C-alpha cells in the first residue's frame, strides 16, 4: 500500500484537479484516466456535437416558437445548421406571475418569449403593458360593480351587536346595496365580525354614521332624493308584502330590543313591518333586514323585466 499512500494527497483528492492528476502509473492507481482532460478528448466532443448537428439537419425538423415542428430547408449550409442549433439552445420560456395581492380573482401567469439579450427591453415593455392592462381591468371591474349596485342604503347605526352587523354586511354585499351605515367603523376589524361577514366588508361600502349624526345623515339623503323608511312595528306601519319600494331608498333598522327611537320615527317617510304569524313579538334585526332587502331586490328585478 506504500505506493498508494505516497500518491494520495488529502487536499488534492477533494478537488477536480486532484481527481484527474493524482495517478500512479506503475501501480495502475484507480482514478479517472487523465485522457479525459486531454486536447484530443475535447476535439472528440466537438466532433460529436457536429455529428449531432448534422443529424438534426438530416431530420429536417425544427421546433418553432409555437411548439410545433417545421421543416428545415435542405439546402442549408453546415454553418447555417449550427446557427439554427444554437438558436434552439438559446430559446427558453420566461414566466411572469402577477402578485396575489394585486390580482386576487385576476391573478394569472403569462409566458413571455425571450430569444436573446437584445430582446430584454421588449420583455420589460411587455411586462409594463401587462401590468397596465391588469390595472385597467381591475378599475373597469370595480366601476362595473359600483354601477350595478342597487339604490338602497341600509342604515344600521342603531345596532351594536357584532354578529348582527356582520350578518347585515354580508347581506348587503349579496344584494349589492349602495352602502351600509354603522356607528363605529372600527368594528370591521373585529375577528368575530370578519369571521361572520366572510370578507363582505371589502366589497360593500361601509359608512360610519354615529347615532348622534343619524338625523343629519337622513336629512341629507332625503335632499338627495332618497325615501327614508323605517323597518318598525308602529300604529301606521305598512305590511311589507303591500308596500312598493321607491328605487332610491334608505332603510333604517332599529335597536335589537328598543327598535327605532321616536325622534327618528318622526322624520321617516313611512314605516314598514314584516307580517308575522307566530307568538314571538319580532324577528332578529339581521333576519328582518335581510327579508326587507330581498323584497326590495325582488321588486326592482320585477320592474326591470
């Protein structure tokens, strides 16, 4: 073993140079033959590559940009054939994935071709055009969403229980109400609210109208042409199934137990109530708001047919 130990160098043995150079000819030391690094071997590799190019030429097939095979003209010179092979080796796909935050239901992956360094500016230009297009589509989508909203505002500033407010937000989003008013907009950050609303607060306009500002808000809406209605059982209430909703409506919901205060009732254009057949005095405010909002939606859909 002396010959092996004398030839062995721990530092060289862990490098490519050591693998190819550490050799004991007389002892036939087992290592990669040095001929692999000889000039002749490199020439053999070049010849092999030339043969491969000739084989591609003989097959007369080339993959085009669309992934389809097309025929190579048979009269190409060997240099032209090698250039074609080089073009194939340089061709690759570049994928651009739009961020999830920017796109949500618009996220997609777009493939951009890049045939070489000279086209890098074209690639950047395509990326800019893509982002501009996506932003434009996003803007158009929100404009269409706002244009398709119904002209009804659900005034829920008197409600303070989070489950009811979250359920109303979800209902307003489903029926595309113009807005939902609440006394404190910070409620939408509550985990319980977000759990029940299932992201509805991101799609329906939520307006903060404190209880102390309700009269001013309702008077302003009345000046804008809205009919101010209240969902409440009063002596002059009109049954929901007999009432015809004006197109522009602001519907006021009462507190969970007390209902709508007298000072708010006095400024309402009308009060409507849901017909009841049971013994229990009233429905949950969220359920009541959902029923009234659906009846408004049903009437608007019928009138548009």
